[in-house]
């Protein structure tokens, strides 16, 4: 079981009032609201990192050897399809 840790944070009074109102609306403690907000923030950051990795992986173009392999594969497929009766 995970151990809970207490912490203190500082924020503007206006934000503190908004937090209190939101916690009241959601019927959760202020502490729970902070936990939910941080969990959501972490998920969004992880998603952004993953998206950046996916974009990086998809953005690279094939090198010369990969292009030759692709061309041979295309030729092979064209040859195979040329023998097909539709």
C-alpha cells in the first residue's frame, strides 16, 4: 500500500478560492482535488511525450537502401498482380 505524504504549497488567493469552490462542487476534499489535478497533468505530459516519440519515428524518410528494398517490393507486387486473373 502506498504511503501518503503531506506537502504545503503556495498560491494566489484567487486561485485558492477557485480550488475551494471546485472541491465543493465536486464534493471532494481540497487534497483530493489536487491529487486529481496532478494525476491529470502527469497523464497529459506522458501523452505529449509519447506523441512526440511517435511523430519522430514517423517523420524519418527511408534511406537509400530502404528505398531500393521498397522499389524491389513494389516491382515484385506488380509482377505478382500482373499474373492475376480478375
